């Protein structure tokens, strides 16, 4: 299992019921997956407890093991 780390201080992020939070930096992050083939942002599909990732550009499901994930800070004005 991979550890979700803050992009600034490298501490472990805490799941906050809709986003990831760094308690040390007081920043909320969104975890975004990118297609390993075309680098487009993937759509997360959840059903029956399973998560799948779909690329609208390639028009196909992508293996979670090949996806590149990034944490992007969320705006505080939301």
C-alpha cells in the first residue's frame, strides 16, 4: 500500500471525507489520476465497492497499477 504524502512537507495525508488533508500545512488536496497512455485526466467510476478509472480520450478502462496519481491543492474559496 502506498502512502499518500503532502507535496510540501512530505508528511502523510489524512482522508477527510472528500479530500486528503495535510494537518501540518493545513492544506486540502485532491487526488487525480492520469492516463498512462495519453496523459489525460481520468474519470473515477465507483460501483459495488470497487473503483475503476476510465479515460474519455482513449475511450477505455485503465489498470490502476499503471495510473500516475498526483495530489493537487484545492482552492480555499470553495
